C-alpha cells in the first residue's frame, strides 16, 4: 500500500508489508521506452528486479480494455524514479515516451536516462546497458 498526498510535490514512499517485515521498502522505477526497444526494456526490467527494485512497466501492468493513459499516469505517479530509455524512436516528436516524460516532469519525478544502444562484439550484436 502506498500513501500519497494529492499534490505534485515529491512524496515519501510507504510500503506497509516491507515495514512489517523489517525490510526497507523497494524503490519503484517506471520504465519509459519505445515499443521498438522492448527487448532492451525487458533486460532492464530483469536487471532492476535482480538488484531489489520494483520495476513498473506498462507492458505487464496494463490490462485489456483498461484506460491505458490513466493507467500509465498511475504507474508514473507511484514511481520514485523514471528510467527513460533513450533511442531515436523514444525521442520522436509525438511519441508516447515523450508524453510519459512530460507527465513525470510535471510531478517533479527523479529521472535516470538510459541508452538502448547497440555495439558490435565480433560478429554478434549486443545491447548496451547504460544509466547516465
């Protein structure tokens, strides 16, 4: 359960189950990405989980027939940090990713830009993982 105020000021996170168990609450991280970068977003999701974060990502958390933008706003509002996966598609004018970033900025969310680049290693291409 998360306690939030109705303002757009930064909020403290409360996580009742974590507090009852004596463990610190997990930081919630919203992942904003272009659909063309879903493979990278999946790897980022896995990496964050393995490091004790709670990723909030729209591909797994939005249900069929749900008002998708309302749900995205809720996920962003719940997040402590927004990771913006930078790619040409994500920064394209009019993209959903930019709309997500604009909404998160209006809430004064902390940002962690991440590059979804490609590099060659021998004959295989591997996704790079960078948080700036």
